[in-house]
DNA sequence: CGCATGCATTGAACTAGGACAAGAAATGAA
DNA sequence: TTCATTTCTTGTCCTAGTTCAATGCATGCG
C-alpha cells in the first residue's frame, strides 16, 4: 500500500524505516470517482495529493472562458495548487478534477507541518520535489514559447506516451495551448507522414 | 551591507541574530561589470546569486538561434539555474548575463549544504523561496498561453514599472516571447491610445 | 435498443504576429 | 566632434494557428 509513495519520497533523500512510518501514519487515503472536482477556483487548496492510481487534470479558465490545462497527474505524481494557495493565503485560480476513478494519499498543510516537526528530513525531500516541479514548469514555459504546435505535440507524445491513449484529444490540445481543431489537423498531417 | 539579504531571507521565516550571522559569514560578495556572462550554456551552474545592485538577464537560445529571456533579476531578487543544474547534475541550458554593473552575494551548493547543517531552519526558507519562484513561473506560463501580446506588455509594465526604463526594448520583447518589431508596433498603438 | 450528448475531423475565411528590409534615432568610443 | 554600432520604428508581405461552421463517429444511458 505504501511502497509506491515511499519509493517516490525516497528518490532524493534516504529515510530510516521509522521516519517512513511516521510519514505513512500521517497520510490520508482517499478513493474518488471520475469527473470529481477536488478543488474549485476561489477555494483554498488545503491538500497535496499523491496519485496512487488514476489520472487528474489541473486547469484554469482564462479571460475568454477557455479552459487551459496546466498539468496532467497520473500514477506516482503529486498534484496540488501549492504555489498559489498554501503559504500565500490566496484563493486558488485553478481547478483540479479527476478524469478517471482515482486513489490518492492526501496531505493537509497542518499534517505536513506535523511531519516536518517530527521528522525534519522531510523538509528537504519536499524542497527537492518543489525544485523538480519548478524544472518541469520551466521546461513547459520553454516549449510553449519556442516550439511550433507540431513540435509540442510530438514532444508530448514522447514525454507522456500513455496519456494520449487515456485522455481526450481536446484535453491534450488544451494542455498544448492550441485549439482542438488544429491538433486534429496536425494529427492527420503526421499520420500520412 | 547584509541588511537587504537578511530582510529578504527573513520574509517567511524568522531567524535569530546568531543564525543570520552564520548565514552572512557564508556569503561571498562579488562585484561584476556589465555585459559579463556569469553562466554559459553547457556549464554547471554552481551558484545562487542574490542581487544587491544592478540587473541581470537569464536566457536560452532556441532551436532557431533566437534568444529567449526567461527572467530579469534586479535588486533583492535571486538568480540561478537551480532547477536544471544543481541536484539534477545536468549541464545548464541557459545563460546568465549582467546588463548593468552588478553587486551580488553568491552561494555555492556546498556552502548551502554547510548552511543547512549549521542552521537547519534555512532549509525551510529556501523551500519557500523555491515555492515563490514556482508561483512566478506558473504565472508566466499562464500569461504566455492565455494573453495577447498587448496584454502581456501592459502587464509587464504594471509588474516591473522600472524595468522598461532600464533595459532595451528588444530584451523586453524577448521576455514576452514576441518579435522586437511587433513590440514596437504595439507601443505606437498604445501611445496614440 | 434508440437516442442524445460529447468527440473528432474537415474545410473556408480570418487574424495575430513574424520575417524581411530600409531608414531614423540614439548611444558610445576615440 | 565624428564615425560606428546598436536600437527603434515603419511598411509590406507572409504564415501558423483560430474561429466557425457542418458532418460523421462514438459513447453512455434510460
């Protein structure tokens, strides 16, 4: 049950069994059906979720009413609106929604503080997770500015090979920042290479 | 001398005077003339720099040979290629260059570890800095995807009012992800509102 | 089973922004 | 002060991607 998340959190920091026990005792398991919105715009995001199973999307709605997907999170990924809500005390501008039936381990800011108090080494692990998150976001910014839609799509396929089977095309278009119609045109052009 | 950086690091975590003394003793002061490249693509970024005075830009060169500016850092900002280089052990894809004569406090990864060992509370402060950095990058991604060039420019002026006086227009265009010519056209259109 | 709603595809007309070129203005070095 | 280099502006043409249909295709659901 805990092996996935323990492996994940131990990726850059090595923990003793008793530290992992403390960690595991603070996690809250949650099973959530598909199409459930875990976080609405305007709410405070009071969780960080580790995806044990399933797929979620994090998105916002722009000034013209368009959904823009910021992140897909599948097995072994973390999802939260940590950057805006927690510590900043600002309501979130994003939605987090399950796309499939999901299982999570959840963490509230309070239990996270409790964890840091009981086992300070986790502060470091979460800093490194944050850093990786930043690297991914920066990479995405890089791609968004510098690549054509076709390049972005090919890179997406390369980077998330399973996701294109699991989620609807128009979600992928939204993630890539292009219209669903244009993605369709790109796909037909690629198909007849 | 240290008041600026101490104020900055104390923004979200409160430190005792002796902790700040340890911190300050580990900082390396550096004065650098304008147009100096502090980090080249392909190098390991082995510093985090706090800008005491001056202005730097962080940029990469895309597949078509275009410079794209990721960040301007002015007084009281941190700059580094922390996300890619440090901990990931990958050579950097970015350049960091001074645009004005600059003064910095520098930090190597090793002295940072030393700091965390001597005063663990800094681990927390740096995690929160990282988090804010992530928030800014996410906001920038948000804007890049969802806003028109004019909107991005107006928001830039609003957000960095002094910067448009300090740096060349074509750098701002590069930061906004648009051509210098198009920025010029936007400016004339705005001028005759 | 049939129906409705959402999803993907295709085409035609449109637009934001880019590429290129050439001149004007500003900056800076000797 | 002069000359050179960089920066900014303006115009023309061009293209990647959008918008708005219309149509066929899957689905899930009573």
